[in-house]
C-alpha cells in the first residue's frame, strides 16, 4: 500500500507467512516466536515446481505466482517458495 505520492510504502505480509513459519517450527523443533523473518517477496515462478524442481521431476513451464520467504533459525537461513495461496510449499536451506 502507498500514499498518493508513493513516498510511504507499507507491505502487507502474505497469509502464507504464518504457514511457512509453522512448517519450519515443526520441522526444526524451534518455537515459532524464535523464527526470524528475513524477507518476504511476491514473485512469479517460471515453473510449476516453484523454481525448486529436482532432476527427476517433470515441472510444467508455466508462470506460477507466489511468494519467496526467507526465514532464519539459529543462524541458518531457509528460503521458502510457495504458490499464491501457500498450498504448495518448497524449501531450501541457504
């Protein structure tokens, strides 16, 4: 959201943010409140595998709107790729 001049910008974090925080909390065993949000960015992935397809996967070459969310736990960063709704989530450790 911006004001009329575009000088003041506020980014509304996606609803999927809590989904990926909860996912990382469950897999890492760290409380959700201890997970740091590094960045949240709306993106258009170039394939149905959200840019993180493996060598044995067949990904459709189709623009897929979604989110790139970087979280940090204990000094380790994780990059989450999601679709627009957060229904499909992939993660890689950075």
